[in-house]
C-alpha cells in the first residue's frame, strides 16, 4: 500500500519551486519523502504500520507515530499478549513489557500519525526535492563532494574527498535534522512494514 504524500507538486508550486524541463518532480518528491520518513522512523502521515520497540519492566510503553488511534496485534518476544490498554497514545500493561528479567522486543501494529502533515515538514520535503531538481536540471546531480575552495584567475575549484561528515547525495539529511525528526516523531524504533 502506498503511503499518503507528505508534499505534492502543488506544494512545490506554492513555494515557487520550479520543475526544470526534463525532470520528473514526482520522483524527487518521493525520494525526499522517503528520506524524511526514514529519519523520523515513522510514516508521519496517518497510516497503519508495524513496528518493533524495545520492551522493559516499566508498565508504560511509549509509542511512535503519534497521535496513535488504534493498536493491534501486540507481541512480546513473538508471543501474543492481550492484557494491555491504550491510554493517551501509550500502552499500559500491569506486568510490564519484559517477557523475563531481560530486555524484550514488542512488535505491534499501530494506526497513527497526522491527518495533515505539519507545514514545516511539507516545507522540508519540498526544499529537499527542489534542491535535487535544481541540481538535476543543471546537470550536476551527481555529487562531486563538498566545495572547499575556488580561485577565479586561471579558474580552479576544490572539493573535499570522502569524509564521515559529508552527505552521500543532495537528498540526504544532515544528522542534526535527522536527530530533530527522530525526537519529534518518536523514531527510535524499527519500522517493520507499512500496511
């Protein structure tokens, strides 16, 4: 099942982001949405998805993909459990979320997320897609590295070689942005699949 779009071509137009001739806006929007969702760790938009969360002795289990409206198919270390209650977007279970006295995995199906994506997230997706389209339109989409110098007389450009701080491509989000998205949307979980 396809996920709901975070941003559309109409959102690009509203931000005066032009689509260069010969560039497919939908492909860049899809790639930018995937990058943002990957960083957030959840679909962001209202979807039904399955996740695995680390369980612990605590009776409360915080869930990603807020606001959570439905939880189903809860398993604790691959064993179905039904003695839980959804309260304010969190799961409560009297016996906690460990099968034994060790960390456990809780796998569950959640329907949650936002019906309307926040404007700043739509803007982020549009900005990423716009950057990629602009580079593709100029024929410079393939990353040459980060520019670290330029000389005008006898023209010269210098680019950094591979570095752990560089991004792999123009649609890769910087670590600070990834951290912010994970914190905002609860993305410290493994998204197993979207239904």
